[in-house]
C-alpha cells in the first residue's frame, strides 16, 4: 500500500494525481475484511389490516388484486394525506401519487423505530401463578411476530439477561423454504446467499445484545448448504466468542441428494460467551463416548506420577518415603522430601515399617502426585488405599479432590472401611457424567424418530409439520449449558413447532427447575396452503388464513398439548417420553405458558398513558413473567397486587402510599414509575429499597425504541 501511495504522489499532473487519489481512497476505504456479501437493505414487513393514516409507511397492492401480499413492486411510500377513498403518497425521491385506500397495506421497514406492544391471545396454567397465587412458576412465552421486531421488543425486557439461545433458522436449500421482503427465495435467485446472510446477520446482532456476555451460549443448527458461510458470519459477528461445531446424525438412512452422497447429518454451532462451557452430563448408552470402566465407580488414582515431570529431578519436593507396616496392612507415616544429593539408603525406616519410594517401572526414581502432608490428611479420611508388596515396593492409590467431593456430597455413600483404612462405597446409584465429542449419533436425535415426527403425531394427530427437530436433540444440546442453571432464560426466535420450549419444560421436570423459554415465530402459511387459500379468495389478514398460520395452527397447539397432556383432538396424548425421565406424555407438565401477538403502537398515545394495556405485558416480562400482571391504570394512582412481583406508580402524587406498600413486601423485584420528570423519578427511587430494579415510564420505553437499530 505504501508503494502505491508513493507512486500516486510521484504523478506530476495535479488533476490526475487528485483523481487517482480519490478513486484509490474509494476502493481501500470500502474494502471489507472477512466474509464479504451484498447487504440487502432494508427488510420490511407488511401488516394487513392496519389502519392507513397520515405518516404511515405503505406499499401498494398490484392492480386488479385484493391480496395484501401481492405488491406492485413500486417500493415503500409515505402517506401524506388521507381522504375518504384515496390517499396521497410520497416516496424517498419526492415522487407523489394518489392511490385508492383499499390498495394500500401498512409496512414497517427494519431500522425504523417501532413501538411494540403485546396482546394476549390465550394462556395455559398448570404451574400455579394464577391471580391471587404468587407462588407459581414463571410463564413460558410465545410471541406471534416478525422475529426481528420481536427481538427489538425483547431488548426492552431482557437485554443482557438471556442464558441460552437455540435457533434452527431456514437452511436456504433453494426449495422456497423462506421469505425475504415477503417473497420466497429459491435456487434461481442469484442473490440467494447474500440475502440469507443479510437476513441472519440482522437477527444475530440483536441476539448478541440479548445474551449475557458473562456466561451464555448461542446454539445454531444448519446443513451443508450454508454451514461454511454461517461459520464465517458467526466468527465475524461474535469475535469475542469461542465457537465449535458438532456433526449430528438426524437421518441414518440418508436424504437423497442429486449427484451427491445422501445427507445423514446436520451441523450444530455452539457459540460460547464469557465463562460458558459444556458441563459434564449423565449420558445414556446411545452416546458414543469412550467410557473409562473406572469412571463407573469411584476412581482411585495412582499415587506414583506418570507422564511428564515424573522424574525425581523434576519434582524433588515430591520424592519422599512412605512408611508402611511390615505386613503391608496400613500406612503409618510419610517422611520428609529427600534432598537431591542424598541416596535412599540414607533414610532409616521407623521400627516395624518398610519404606516405599516412588520408583518407576524402569527402576528409575520418580515422584509422588501429592505432598507428605496432603497424603497423610487423605489417609486419615480413608482416601488412601494400599496394594501388595512388589519388587519395586508397593502400589499406592488415592482419591483426588474431585472424587473426594463426590464422597463428601453423598454421591458415593460410605459403606465401611478396608483393613488398610480406605473407604468402601456404594456405587450402585451412580451415573457417570461426561462431555461428549463432536460426532453425535444418537437414535433419539433422529428427526423421524420418537422425538421428532412421531412425537408431533401424538401431540397433534390431525396436523402435520414438516422436518421437525427431535425434542431430545434440543434437550440434550441445552442440557450441557443450563443443567446447572435452574432459573435459566432460554430464547428461540425461529420457533417453528415450539420444540425448544418443550425441551425446557422437560429439563424443568427432571430437576425441579423454573427455567423459562421465550418463543418467537411468525404466522406464515405454507406455500401449498397459501396457493389453495388464494384460489378460494382467502388472503393474509383474513381469519381463515391466519388460523392456518404456523403460530396459531402448530406452535400454540403443540405447547398446549405438551403442558395439558391432551392432544389437539382432545384425547390424552399417547406414548411415553424418553430416553431420560420416561414419563407418560398424558401427564403433561406443571408449567405455565402465555401466547401473545406483537402490536405496533403510536408513541404519542403511549406517552400519554393511553396504551398502557399494550405495553403492560412487556413490563411483566421485564419483571420475570411470574404471578399477576398489572394490565390497567389503577384509579388509586398506584398498583401493587399481592400476587405480583412488581408494582407501578401511575400518579407520583401518591408516591407515599406506594413507597409504604412496597416497604412491606420482601418479594418485589421491580418498580415502574410513570413521570415525565427525571428529578421526580429520582426522588421516588431514593425512597425505595435499593435492591429493586426501577424503570421510568414512559421515557425508558420510548427511548429504547427510538435508538436507531439499523444494521450494516
């Protein structure tokens, strides 16, 4: 680069030099490192049924069509004036046109501020937590929305708090399996890969803000069509993370590929943040793990060091005699480390004992694993075991600190002691734990097996969902990261049939946890169903169309069936879960779930307090989605129900009563204070318990969504 700079500077013609310098700067300053792709901006989503008003962004339905998804391709317009039958529009270039109101459909472009709300469309309540009951489990949440805007909404409630994200995004197979800007993308689209990368990148950037940077995991599944690009995108988006990929068999018979090997597996990326790491788990016999037979019970380690640094000269302070009774029945004492210049023969054994030295198999002098003091301390607890005398002395074994903790935690109950004082334990109830390798061939993970399509047929015998994820594949992937987090918050924003929430409920059942899952899915209709509905004159936004969308027809019914144990036909769900916790599916789960649809609110009405009911669910989510929800403005000026874990101060003139009521509660986590005055807000906060998390309404809400979130 420096040489090119010098060459340009050597050009005598000032105009040519300036022109070349300008062109060179354009090239070098626009150069991108890493994964390079065309970023398609902006994405947009049409909102059939929304009122057309001045200032609204809209697209125009094609001439002769009444289908709100059949757009004329003229782009996004802004409504400048609305009459009874027509509206005047202006585009970004200043062009204007007049269009009939019936041909307009409201549109939201990504990157523009939105002001989301949530409206409840039902709930399932089996885990306690009804009004008047503050001891119930938190609610799993299903949101019907464009997932980009839903992620923006969740930032207000959960930024930096999510423990795990599991997503199964569209694989971009070219089979029209996903949409970009309301149009299906197929293998004839020359921009298929760059559109997919743009689509995924925008959502990953929001996911990054939701994840807990100190300890969390992002899990993404993909197949061979995009795994290379996805891997580069993950490295580029999360440079601070550690990334590993697992190959998982999901179809042992193989899915036929034209002029290629049959596809049997898919890939699972694990993106680890902060202290996150896979934790050992008790794995079933299906897992292809090299098991050390000694790991099936308490593991006694050799006291004699092996491997590196195993010679006397390497660790001279660990070369000392161990004095054992002449009959080899007990360890009597440990001597001091022998100086390097002294031979073993210089040490005299106490009467009635024999000195055992760390002698290696080749007869050379080695060293012990632990110091004399640590050895004797372990011996007193029964953690040292003696072997038989040999030509080299006597093999001695001991329990390392991890094994000692298992004994002291009761994992291995002590049944008695051997003659040498070492403990005898009961290992019959022990299940060894492992971290597996990167090749997973687990029959329960097969998509067509008992956890995939067969499971969905039991839950929804009258419905079909193509290519479901195995419940147990998702459950196991999450287990390595949230088993030790009984209150983990898990997110899936490509929810599909809702497998991730089902898996979280299974994990809760296994250990009594109160983990909570957030699901986001749109209400798209499959392409075949869409064609049939359009043939009959049914369009997006119509009740019949929406009833067949994935959220209303698959996701919500699946969650309902899983919790209640009753299928979509009303009969008890047949079958038994497995391979872990083989319980009848008809038992369901002691869990709660609520279903919402995302709304787009008018910020003016929100700031005036006239749309509190729309943002009330977001406050409830921010407070943990537990107990009663405050859904309307209280006439008393404040609300703090006994069965809620948060309170809202609507009228600051009543702050005294609110503060006094809050002081009598030790179960509150959040307080929301409605005021335009920052000083007034600070004065109220100063009188509340410092442990309470406080939010100023509606300023904090509006500010959250006025920040431009447009991505590169």
